[in-house]
C-alpha cells in the first residue's frame, strides 16, 4: 500500500461555509460527507436540472463498467485515477482488484476534502497496491512523476478522467493536459473519460452550470460532443465510441435508459 501522512490528512483545511464540488457530488450520490452549503448548492442545481442525481449515478456506473472492461477484456493491471473524489463503494481499486487482484491503482487529487478521506483509498488486495498522490490535474507531469512510484510506465496503464475536465477551462489548455498524460503512456494503454455535456438537456444544463459557478469555489465548463471528442485524438475508441454515459456498454435496459447528461468513452493507444 501507499501511505498518506495521518496528521496531514487530519489537518487538511477546508471551508465548510462554501460549497465544494467533491461534497456536492457526494450529496447527489446519497453520501454523508457534505455540509449545509454543499446541500444548498446541490439542491439549487437539482432545481435547475432535476436529472443531476441520476446523471451522477450514471457516471459512477459508467466508471465501474469501464474499469471492469479494462481489467477484464483489455487485461489492464495499472490504473491512474485522476480527480477521484470522496471514496464511495465501487471505487476503481475495488472494481479492478475484484477482477484482477494484482491490479495497481494510483489515485490523484489536489482536494483537501479528498485528502482527508485518502486513507480509505489505500485499501488493497494483498496481491495489488494502491497509492494516493496529492497533485493538480493542471500539472500533469507532476502527476506522472509521482505515480511512477507505484506504476510502471513501460507497461500499459489506464488513465481515468471521470467528470473532472469540466473544472479545467479552455484557457488552461485541457487538450494539452490530456495529451501530456496520454503521451507518457506506452502502446496498449487506455484513456477512460466522461464529461458533463452542454448539448444534452442543454437549457437545464446551462442553468445548472450557472448555479454551480455562482455557489461553488470550483468553476465548471460543460462541453458539447464536438469539444469532448478531441480528447481522444490519436487514440482508438472502443465500441460503442463516444456516447452518452448510460449508453456505454450498459448492463441492462434500465441502466441504458438512465438519464445521463455526460459524454463518455474508452480508447486505446495504438
């Protein structure tokens, strides 16, 4: 296992009077790691877009299906999960190690809320390993350098970017960030990505974005399918391609019909 300093985790500073994305998302998923400001922002977002709790659950379900595919059919044994959020059931290491116990998983976030829960991310099967890296998505080289303590970048790695790139505005070059990450991967590696959509339930999503940007410290930039597709440039999308998150290899008709205002895809580096 990796290690996170216990007193550092306990001292992790955060302001509970301002809504925070990890805690808002936790509330939508039915978690308990949230405060009044988070619930107020989350409820206003629900008022703007009533489908957001189901959309958040669809994103988590897509993540689990993608990890099962990667650890199973694709044979991936190394995962770099960036922007992991507050730990909940079916996190990447739990899903991957249920398929392949020897899987290694590195989680990355720069969020003091997540850092305070980081020890929960460091459970592992005896055969595998987990680690947590405190780093910012906007500094991808640092993420790669620190992840290399646990992952062997001469062998295939799956990079997971689940509903995180909306927190990188266009001026911060999100395409360049993803290109740096995928550029460091050897052939046979994968990128799994989901992104809130500006062109699914467009009016409601625009209202929700306005609410979140007014009430949360972290700002959001939702993107349409045409803006999400270039994140996969140079990679080979696996079937069914870049689709609504609930339509990516759903396990049932119920799962397929779930509201999901996100684009999602998994692609292989040739």
